[in-house]
């Protein structure tokens, strides 16, 4: 999506936030109205699963392939000097967003990739340490 599409999507997000969150502040509504326009280019990445190939390529593998494509898009954008960020937000899971994009109900939006030029360096987020999530199986047979 370029600016025209981003503006139209922002109007939809604004309407949905206002309709579905009675406690939304003007600041929150304005934030979500502008959110799709954070970068000059917004990619909406979808997974249109192929049920004919489900026996050979299960749905999880089809989704993982889309994830790998997203990662390659990020690496490619960064490699040529752009900033890029891949997010999933509430809008990825909202049926009216898919409807606006003319997607079938079974299509999954797996992420939004914002691509542009950074105004400032990225702030590092707190991450889980590798020691907390990586383990090694010692190869012992079960008894």
C-alpha cells in the first residue's frame, strides 16, 4: 500500500476503533488513524492456503513459508538501506480489514511490513535471553 491505500486503511481503522472501543480516547483514535501511514510503503502479508496441497504441504508449513518470505523482505529492505519493521497488530485479525482488502474469510493476514527511511535509530526492545529458551538434548534414550 502506498499513501492512498494507507489513508483509506487508516480511515477504516479509525472507524473500527471508535465503534468497537467505547473508551477509546481521541488520542488513541488519532493514533490508529495515522498508524498505516508510518512509512512510505506498507505491505499486508497474507497466507492463502492451498488446500489441494495440504497432504504434501501442511498449513503450518505454508504459514512458515510466508514467515520466511517476510524475513527475506526485511533483510532485503535493510540490505539496500531502508528501515523495515514487521508487525502483527489487532488489524491483522479483524474480519472487516480482510473484507476491505477483498480477501476471503479463510485468508490469514500474517503481518504488516512497514518500509521506509528511519527518522531516528531504532530503540532496542527487551528480548528474552537465549539461555532462557534454548536447550540441548543430550541424546539419552528413554527408559
